[in-house]
């Protein structure tokens, strides 16, 4: 009788454990509902691919058919426009080049808000004017959806390795839902406050990044003209107080580091045109808040000058080449 009781008890334990595992599995599978992704550029494609790697079915679209074809080959479903994506997914991530692109994708004739479902979570990882993020949040709220801004830092390399930093602004109660998706694409997901605060953090970060890159480029150029070997100079800087991300992880001098844009004729990475755009946001917000940014303003002028001299599509570290070959007065 005792043996029979022990057998029944063990069967109960195994059955109970099986039920628990089934429930966990069901909850896990339920969370893997399709995710919409709009914007399959240098950053968007690796980000969306990391969602696929984590088991999320991805429904995507982009204005460039070749980007769509490449991503479709990775296992994603491709649709014709943002409205169609909104009709199929209740969680949508956008990664777009500029404020006008975001406005068009959300509110245009074939935009997300044309077919959005109530309760949809919208996460915009573009770097845009904080005022536009707030406008999109109001438009989404009128349709019963939730909009959060979540711009990123880290570049194409970090996007590929799922090591981006996301700076998130929006309704705090929705942060956990956004975090579930963003942790598939990044190593750091930071809640910054209400809508627009993620953009504010990103603008500040990129202003400092631009200033640091220009300083690194100037320093390396001066050292080389003084007869120092660039690899040696970079090594000295990176063990000294002058060390920064631009000198240590993203050196702008060709031949100093492998796997960075300067090793590939400044192709890929973060475009000079995009850096000039972000510095424009820094300039306009500094003006509206009466904040002095003398170095940020000068960095903006330099990157605008680079765009005028044919550097628009080169990585922003090409400021080294600009200073060395074009010069600034």
C-alpha cells in the first residue's frame, strides 16, 4: 500500500511538473506573436534579424525592394507598406533616417495609423526631433495605440551583435512590454522618462560623440605631422588620460584598427549626413532652452562643411580625412 502511495505521489509530481512546463511554454509562445519592423537600412536590418534569432516572426517593409528581398531570404514576411504591417502586427518597431520619414510612415496615406489596431505598441528607434516624437505619440493615442521613442547608440557593429543601448521615452507602465523586444537587440535598455526624453538623451550623446571624434581626428593628425607612428600614438592615448571611445573603439585613422569604417574607406557605419542632422537637433534644442554649446555648435559647422565637400555618405569618422586633405580655416 505504501509503495502504491509513493508511486501515485511520484506520478503527481511528474504530472504537476509537466503542467508547469506546459504553462511556461504556452506563455513563452504567446509572447512570440509577430512583430512589425519598418526600415531595413544599415541599422534596421541587423536589429530585425536579431528578433528573428530570438524566435519572433517578423513582418517588415522598406522603401527599397533590395533590402526587403535580402531580409525575406532571412525568413521574414515582407509586405508592401506600413499600413499593411499595422494590420498584421500589434507590436511595431520603426528605424528610419529622419523626422519627415517618421511622419510619413506613421501618418502618411499608407502609414501605420491608417490600419492600426487598438492597444498596438509602437516603438520608434529613429533619431528625430523630440517634438516630432511627441506629435506621433499624440496621434497614436487618438487611435488607441501607445507610442514610445527608443533611439539607439552603438552603431552597425553593436546592432549586428545585439549590443545596442536603447534610450526609451514613453508611458512607464508600457516600458516592460517594450523592454521584452528591445533586449533581443541590445545590451542596455534604459527608461529615460516621458515621450521625447529618449531622443533628448540620444541628442546629448551624439553631440559629445561628434566633439570627441573631431578631437581624436585633430590629435591623430597633429601627431602624424609631428612624425609619430599612428598606431603608437593611438596606443599611448588609450593608456593615458586622453583615451575616449573614438580613439579606443572607433579610431578614425586608416590602418590603426581593423573592423571599423576607417579601415574600409569610411564605408558603412554612421553617416556624416546623419551626424550633421543630429547636431542640428542639438543646436535647435540648445537655442530653445538657451543653453550654450560652443563646441557642439562648432562640431555642427564642421559636419555641415563636410557634407558640402562630398563626405555626406562617408562614416562620420571621415572627419580625419577632411581635416587632413581639405582642411578647415
